[in-house]
C-alpha cells in the first residue's frame, strides 16, 4: 500500500525551534528508508528553517485569506511560497474557518502552487469541503484528537463513509484521517478503510523515541 503521512507539529516544545528541524530530519530519514511519503507542518516561525533543512514536503499550519496590505498577524499565502512551503493545513479543529474562507483559502493556495489539506470533523463537512477542490480532505473527530484512541478503530464508519462521500463529489480529492493515530496497525486500518494516508501529531511528537514511533507507524504497509 502507498500512503502519505503528515505530521502536525502544533506548538509542542518537542517540535519547536531547533527541535523542529531535528524532528523533520527524523521524518526525512524514515521516509527515505521506508519509501513512505512523509510531510511535516511546523509552526510559522519555524517553517523556513525546516524547509531549508530537509527535502521532504513542509506544510504551513494555516493560511489566511488576505492579500498584500494591512493585515498584521495574518499568514499571507505568498510568504509561505517564499518560505519554500509545499502546502498548508486549513480549518484544523484548533483553528476553525468558515466555509466561505475555506473556499477562498484553497483558491489562494492553488494560486501559489501550494497543496491544500482541509481538515474536517464530519462526513457532511468533508463532502462540503470537497466541492472546493482541495488536494486533501482530512477527517478528524475532535473528541478523539490526542486521546491515543484511533479513529480507524473507534469510528471506522466516519472514515469509510467520508471516502465514499468525497469521491462521489470529487474523485480527485484524496482523503486522510486523523485523531488518535499512532501505531502501524492504525495506519494499516485507515488505508483498508479507503483513506490514502493520515494526519497526526502527539502520537509521534510526544513519543519517547519519535524515530522508533515513526518506524512502527510505517511498518505494516
């Protein structure tokens, strides 16, 4: 099975500053040895230093629907391109957006040749997001995020039904799943349910040995 793994750094100390680069290099090493596609999403302040240190894709954690001008504190799409970002997360459960802004953000990302990953919390939201033609939809029930209980086991129907709903609307949109993913069996189960990869965070970042955790994650595909 082929798969893509996107590691969201969030704002953990273990993935901030120099640790952001170290973690990215671990991901790059595992990606090369396993042949599995792995991308990372560091904080905005660390994006450029990570993107210039590794060859794997580096995503922003957010993109705001602003252009050049008076928008203090916002994330401008062109700045992400200039920082060597490959893509961006959108509408994460910790950074919600309106549907109107999601649509605009996907368009802004495409204009700058950035991949877009729209995070969703339900089948209906996933279907709605797929109408905007993002590259990925990542379904994550918020109640399972950070619990260690994988969505592929706790609520497998939300994965398989999201895949069906999205593909019925736009077959080119790839579906990822997240929330509680940390082990090889979790990733394998997600792929068997029709997902094309996973979006995860604490299961790897907070692990005692992130490299060993990543190697376990890709061990069954």
